[in-house]
């Protein structure tokens, strides 16, 4: 991977293991994420689904699914703010470090608890309800543990260091490393000193990104926002015969 | 005027004997796969009864179809677009598997592999969902022939109003008839309108409503929106599936499987031309009881020169226009007006219509001490039929008993007249005149309903020749297979998920 060669002069200060964990693994995961999605979208439209199991079990899902999804939206928004926006920017618009921290801990805790509770219920029904368990496919068996690990590590790190602990400013370490990956100036040294829980959370998150295109998580990209604007009635013609006269099949089925 | 053609169906309920051949052949053709064991694209219900899934007609509960809001606008009963997106995570109005039934298979292995013993080995039922032994407590037609009616039939959502008390009270004088149901391929399909992915669509050429299996993302809003509950979730593939009106057969000019195999010869297939521009207006008709006429107003006369010109302009081929003129569905729906839609009050403008059942009317005349040949006696008997007019009206005319009575009197007059003719008499044309039929029309209607020749029942024009290339390609692939490259070329055929675990658990146990 050319990513490794891109690592800056500071590479001398970090070990080979750190380079592997904080530069190579993230880039490989992101590459799998991108290529995997392109491959899946082109090759497996039929498998691209939420894979709903509400038909088989709805009592746990009634609470678990909305809790998980709404919590996840808030958590993702929090991560975007915390990871993508440098602390100098928030201070420039007049948000003090203390105010930011307080808001992040409170909002993050609410979102995190909702997401963990929801995911817990979804995992519980998957394990305890025999019908749902037998409908669990291989990709789910990878996704549920990986997602759970990421979420639990994340909320544990926050709880241990920022809610009950002395407070850890991840924006000057983890966030710097994360942004460095995307501007192609990896800074593995920024995360090397971070607490273990944050490091593990970051690693499982990248593994989750790598697994993403091969699981039901792809339904995230099909969020039907366009539905708000489209006409109610959809008419379609039978597969156009002239579209591909030389080929034996037209591109889209008319089912 | 935007002319579109629709392949539509009419069923003559008088002739349905409830043999379920349509359901079984449909299942063998379309839903004998894992994940849709519980799905019946075609089923036959006993009425009165709760139906399948249980009480599906109770739209206060299931929120299917359309309704008018306070300002008279047509809205989906399950809510607006924003509400629908907010309930993506958990759909509050989705039937669960208990509302259908737990599909089962049997331990057939045990019949041949059981060790020698003094008792006959039996094949015990096993849940297909859990692989474990289970008790069968419900099915797609649990109430066949009023089975369990004392406990269940009172749950029929159509039994409302004062007259319903009478039905229950005189249960020893009970009645039943069979109601075969399939997707209505509506002009104003609620399922299509509710699909967040835009995966469901109505075909321009023949009006068949289909689910694009590649575009469906499993948001399951279609199941809620369909008031007839004829869209099913495949719990293995995570996609919605529904009656396809056997489109590969229709395109080849053949009747659907349910029609082809109908033992009672009660199904009719034919084209109806309709004005797509008037669909929304008709569905928004303020009074539910006017919906029937509003829907008839959407249909176009295939002999009208203006309609023919507009249809040509819309690209409808000549052989289709000819088929529309010969359509038995047009005759039953528009010319003789003896067919009625199922639950027009759902405002989806359904396209599978029914000739309501005429219970043994001449027996009723005799029982009342009347003269079978006296039209007054015969017509009076219609109002005293075992099947209450009010009940039929709940099903077929949004509660308007006069509409149903009109159709039944027409059928009664036809029966009375043709009976006289068959017995060698002249036939009393006064009876016919009273219901607006001429002698020639009566003969034609009798031929259509009673003689019911294959070529009269099914007038299905093949898809047009210019599309032949595309259709050839379609024919070569399995309708439930993923679209795209030929399987033999790329080897990237996407198989339907067969959960081997489930299959394994069903065998090997004693």
C-alpha cells in the first residue's frame, strides 16, 4: 500500500506495530469499504436489503429497533462533530472547551445509552427467539458481534474516562489521527498515547467499516429520502427491447 | 385522455365450489420456496369468515388502502410520507406471522425410517420456522366450509350493523360462499404508493403490479398499505413478493395459472381500457357508495372511435384493441354490469371483480310458496336469500344493498328466462325487460356465464411482437432469479437463501 510510504517523517518515532495498526489497517479497511461497496452494488442488488425480521418477531423489535437506530443517528452525528471538526474551529465560533465537553458528555451519554439498550434488545431477540436465530445468516454472525464490540468499547471508553474519569481530550489525539488518514497525511503518533479503550474502539470501528459492504449495513445507503419527493404512483414500461439489441438480456428486470 | 390497457379478471362466485385448485397450483408455481411458505398469492376464503391474514379487512386496525382526510384529499390510511419514513425502524401496522400462521412441514422421514414396532409410524408436524414439533392451530383456510365458525366467524369484519345480529342469531340457517382472492392489480395501488424505494410499479402495457426484486430494500410498507394484504415479506430474502398475475404466461397470451386450472371455470380474463388521467379523481370520490360508478367511469368503451384514436396515439397495438372489444371482462363489468369490485371503499380501484353469488334462489321461491315462473315472486325472493344482501353489499358495494340486489335480480331474471327456454317454452321477456336485458343479450350472457367456453373466458392478447426480443430473454430466466448477466456466462447467479439449518433440523429426528 502506498499509504505506508506516505507516512510522515515522524514515522521514526513510532514502531512498526503502530504503523501497522494505525496506518496500514485503517487504509486497508477503508479500501475494502470502498471497493466492497462498488462490488456489492454492482453484483448483488438482490441481496441489498434491510433483511427485516419483523414478520417473525415484533415485540422486542418494537422498542429495540427505534432505540438503536435513533441512538445511532445521534452517535454518528456526535462522531462527525468530534472527529471531523478540529477543536480550534469550535473555539473560533465561541464554544469553550468546557461547554463542548459538557454537551458532548450529556448528549453522547443519552445517545449512547439508547443505542446500547436498543442493540442489546436486538441482539437478545436474535439469540433468544429461535425463529430469528435460525434466520440469522453468516454476515449477521459477523456483524452483530463486531457492531456490539464497537459500541460497547465506545461507550465504555466515554464512561471510564469522561463521565466517571478525570476527562480525556480525544480531540487533540484520536481526532487528529483520524483526520490525518483522510487528508493523506497519517499521524499514527497522535493516537499511540491514547487510552487502550479508545484505541480498541478505533480499531473495531475500522474493522466494522471493512465488514460493512458485506453485511446488511448496506441498507444505510438506501435510506429512502427520495420518497418524500417522488409521485405516489409509479408506472414502468416492460423491459425496453431496444435497449441492448446485441445482448441476450436487458440490464434491468421487469419484475 | 391518457389511454392505458389493463388485463383484468372477473370471478363468477356462483360457480366456486371451494376446491382450492387455484391456490394449490399457484403455490406450486410461485411460492413453493423457503421464506414464502406462508404466502398465498391466491387463496380461497370461506365467507363469512375472518379471512387471511386474520381480519385483514379491518382497516381501522391494519391501516390498509386510502381514505379521504378532513379536507377531502386522498391519503394513505397508514399515514403520510414523513410518518412512513419515521416508522421504517418498526412498522406498527405490520401483520406478524401469528396473524398468518406458522408454516409447517411433516416428519415424512419417520414413515419409512422408523424402527419396527407395533404401532404405525406417523408423520408429525414440525414448524418450518423453528424446526421443532408444533401443534397446527391455524392455516390459510382454517375456516374452510365454516369450520370453527361458531368461535371465529363472528370476527368477520364485514359483520357490522344491526342486520349482522340476525346472521348470528339464526345460525342454524347458516350460509356460506367461497371467495377466491388474489392481488387486485389496482388502478390506484396503495402498495406502490407506499413503497419508499420505488421498487413497486404498475406496468404501463398491461397494468400488472410488480415488485422489482433488485430494487426492493425490505422496508415492508407495502404490506401495511395493501388493504387486501396481498403483498408478503419473504423472510429469507428480506424482500416483498406478490402475485405477478402470471405475467410470463399473460405475455405469451395464456391465462394465469389460477384461471387455467380453475375447475369451476369461473374466472374470466380480458382487457379493459382506462383513462389514467381520471384515476386520481375517481379514487377521491367523496361518497364511498359512488366509488363503483366512479371506477366504471374510468373505463373506456373500446368501440368508441375517440377512444380507439387515443389508444392508437398511446401506442396500444391493433390486436390489443381488438382483444379489448372482445373482452369478457368488459362485457361483465360494463355491458351487463353484473360484476362488482371487492371492497371499493378501500379506494384502490381494484381490478379483480366478482359476480356476486346467487344462493339457491328458485328454492327460496318454492319455500316461500311462490311461483318460479312469476317474476314478481322470483324478485321478491332475492331479498329473502340466505346470503343477506347487506353482507354482500359490505363486500362488493361499500354497503349499498341496492346495487347488489340489482345484480342478483338480473341474474335471477336470466336464470328464470333461460330455464323456460331450455324447457322448450318461449320465455317471458317481461322478466328480462324488467332488468334491462334483451333476449339476445340474455342468450349471450348465458353463454358467457353458464356455457363459459375457454375461448370466451380468456381473451388474452400476447405481448406485442416488437417486444419479442426482450420477452425471449425474459423467458429464459427464472422469475425469482436475480437479473443481469446470464448465469452460465458469469457464474454470478444469486441463489435464493436456503437456510440449511432449518432443513437439517426437520430431518433425522425420530
